C-alpha cells in the first residue's frame, strides 16, 4: 500500500497500561475529538478518566489493532458509557476472533473478559479513520492474528504508528496462539520496514515504544 505521509493536524497521545497482562491503551486526540486504541480493561473507568481530564472534548469510541481479548477487554465498558453512537472499529479479518480468544484466554489463564459485542465498523487495508484533523491509516499486518493492523498517522509532531502486538523492540509478537503464523508475521515486518518512514515512533501493545530506525538497525526479524 502507499501511505500518505503528509503531516496533517496536531495529535495528542496518552497511554495507560491496564488489564490483567498490562496492555497499553492509547487515547489519541486531535481538534477536540479522541478515540481509545486497544481499550484493554474496565472501559467505563477509562471513559470516566478521559472526561475527568478532558471535560470539554469528545471521545468517539474504540479502535482495536486486533481481536485478542486483552485488546478488546474494555470495549464493552466504553460502549456502555458512551451509548449507541460509540464507535467500535475492529479489523475485518479478526471479526470472529474476540469470542474465540476470550474462550482461549479463559481456559489458559482464567481471565474472564467482557464480550465487546458486534463492531460498528470493520476496517481493512487502505481504510482511514478520521479523528479531528488527523487521519489514522490502516495497514494490514497479519501474523500475530489473521487480521492484525497498524494504525499510521502523519502529524505535525512527526510520524506515529500504533503497532499492536506485531512489533516489539528487537522482536515481534507471539505466533503460538490460534491464528498466529511465524512466516506471516515476518512478512508483515518486512512490509512495515518498506512502508513506514524510518522516523516513525512505534507504540506497542505492551511495554515500551520504539522507532522504525531502531528496529531496522537491530531487529533480526525485519529482514527475514
């Protein structure tokens, strides 16, 4: 795909690690509108926190980089708090995954995750989510899950990508869960290396952020 790297608007990003396995939930805002990317847990509390800090702005809803339970666990609470107009965007190729992975994580780790319900929007390669003045561009990066995506946004502050569990500093996300595939995720990492500008800040699903420049220099999976 061809990403639009023209800077568009100013963007604010706030991160909160929450949920049973410390997933990074990101609030992304521009010109008074916000979304929460990967609301991991207790969505009602996430919404309450948001409006306590931004009482005059609008939270549109949730966007998930993939369908694993620890990335959709807060969606039900966000939807209950925001009402019928709440956005819930999920990759189209992961549409069936939340129910499957909720059951899988319950069996593996005893985590009982709230059902996020049916998405209000299914997203795929080339789609754009407009938030205020910003455009979150969808890039498909399967391998961790069949429908995993990166959300890329070119801003006045620089290039940012929400990479979910596809990329981690020096490594990549696990591929041993249902729907994961090692060869596919390595192909996706090579795609990211081609498409994302080297100065892109990569905000990961767990742990610390990285940059494409750093990963191109040190991540052995980027060139496999």
